[in-house]
C-alpha cells in the first residue's frame, strides 16, 4: 500500500531556501513502515528535505498502468531530479514491467552503486574485513528486455552492449574509487565466451583504466571472480560489472557481508538520481512494525551525500553505527541470545545517538564530490569503414541440416553462397556431427564469394527467393566488417 501525503511533507513545507527537493515513494509491503522511520531520522538529523510524495507500485499496477508509475510521478521527478524510493511489489505474470528498470532507463541512471560492508562483530559475517563496492552498469545488457519467440522450440533475448555505455560506467567506477579513497577496480566479464559483447566491456575498461594510473585495475572471468568474491571478498575493493552479473553478485556480496537488509543502492545519472534499499517489499511483514529500515536509511545517507549534504549523511551513518554497537537491532540481524526491537524503536535509538560516533567500527568519512555529468560524453573512436559482406537468415524448420541446405542453395545466386548452418550456435552443416542435438531454429549464413560485392539488393532478392521456395525465415542479421575485421561471431565448431 502506498503512503498518502504524510506529516513529513507538512514538516518540510517550511523548509529553508537551501532545502533539498526530493520525490518520495512509500512503496508497498514494509515500504511505508521503513520510509516513515527513515524520514524521521533524517529530519531529526537536520536534513533539509522538501518532500514531494509520489505514488508508485501495486495500486498503480492495479489501475492498469503496466509500468507501475503514473504521469504525475514523472512530473515530480522532473522537478526534483531526486527520487527516494521504498520497495514495491511487482505483480507476477505477463505484461507488467519492472518499475526499477523503467525508471533507470527512462531517466538515464546508468550507474548502480551498492556498498557491501561487514559490521562484525555487531552483525554476524564470515568475512569481518569485507568492504566492497559493487558498481553495476544499469541500462544495457540483457536488461534491454528485447525478447522474441521465434519458433516452437526457441526464444531469444538480445544482449546489447554499447561502447558509450561501457565507457560511462567504467569511467564512473574509477572516478568513484578516486573520490572515495579506493585503490583498485576489478572488472568481471565472460569475454572468453561472449567475445564481442563482454569483449567490448573489457576492452573499454582497459582503455579507461589507462587514464587512472593511480588506481590498480584487474580483470577476471566472472565465474572465478564470483567464486573469489564469495570466498575471499577482502581481495576486492571496487568491482565493476555489466548489468546482469552486477544484479546477481551485488545481492551475493550484500548477503555474505551480513545481510541483504542492510544494503543500500544508488542509481546515478547525469541529470537524475534514485536511492533505495536493495531488498524487496516483504508483504508478509507489512504493518507489523518489525522491518529493518537500515538499507533504506543508508540509501538516504547516500542521497544526502549526492545532494551536497555529506555532513548530515555522516551524522546519520555514524549514529546508525553506534546503534549497532550498542546492541539495538531489529529481528532480522539479532543474535540468538539478543533482544530485537521494532522499526520505530530502532529509529528512535538512532535519533538518540545523533551526534555520536562508533567506538569500534570504522566511522563514515567525507567523500570528494562527484559529478556524473562529466561522464556523459564518451570519446568517440575514429570512424571505421563498414562493409556489408553477407547475411544470417534464421529459419524455422523440422528438416535435417542437409535438407535445409539444399533448399537454401537453390535460392542463392553466383555472387554469394551458403557458407554454413548452425543450431544454437553449433555448426551442423557442412560437416556437422550426427550426435549434435538440434532444435527447430537454424542460423543460415550467406557470404559474398571472394572478390564479389554483397549489397542490400541481394538480400531483398534472396528473401524473395526463399519466400517462393516456402522457406520459413523468421529473422535476419546483416553481416558487416569494420576496417576489415568481422563484426559477427563465427559460431562454435567452425
């Protein structure tokens, strides 16, 4: 359930000229409980918030808005350019979009920043020295959400990686490391398999790293990197990942640090920013007054830092650390022999400690200001010569590779030829193995013959011939060379 206009809006209506306009969503499930607690703490600490309540989430979905956010909320975000958001519940089933993905992509929030720190011994963790920041590219990769069912057997999802997107997030990671006194940036990809998409992410990372000689840079394949992050997180400082890997590993990192419930998240763009906890709405705990507001509170501190009030952010964070040290915790992180307090009591305990700092844990420290606007105009490489050399025609068929090849060869002309057929990326013609399992989805590659020029008129002719031959082609991809280098994968078994 979303929160209506609250007492916090009324309190902030008389804010000073130096106030911070912010769009606030109380969200669903435990969202109203923890948002009330967080705003209470932030206002008590002197945060000059000028709150604009917005409604998002479950009730908006129920009104038939598939994105979960209405025009009035977008208007508020355009005014404030700052979004403080409690968790929401996304309905299950087709047709409903992820609100987080919608907001991130619509507002250009390209950088997702998730600090994952251990608070041992006050919060149990197997890694007491863990202090890792996950920086995740936030707009591209498989999260473009471009999917198609192409046959009875096969559905595709397009993985989109752009050079400007890679450069923005890589540069942000190094700037973040520099601003926050971090000494190393580790990049995880799977470029041994996805040589072009993940390969581009790694290539641009290494290009950008050369501009930051004061920051160590390393690359790991994501599987071994994830294993080392889970086993020995102390060897990492800032970890940079493409979107999907970052989504998964940031939750892993938060959990092994102590609890996903303590982890904040910042989504940063050139003109807008959104701050939230990484956990969900936990509808089973809604209204019970037992939820932990810590993740959202630390996200609020990140928001204040972003808005230029790092002084207040430090006051809040240090009071929160002192509260943990004093053994005042909610049920989710309470030790077996401890006594848990509810949401409101926890907020009250943090307020009582405003102005105090931790005795044992590392206190919050000032960070240098960062301006994401400086990262929005990536350098463009020199123009390349782009040459069309062929086409991949995707065909739906229950026939054998040999039967498909005979039909396709009959549709060719003397300037190009059928070069190969693959199934799920494995070459099955010519010279395929009988043991290869095949679906009804075939990639059929036509390439210009040596010293012949391929052009789009040939593509039109080829598709017309395939139509007349009754071939069920379902998709095409043009094949280009860039400065003589193939701009397409070759397929396994070639």
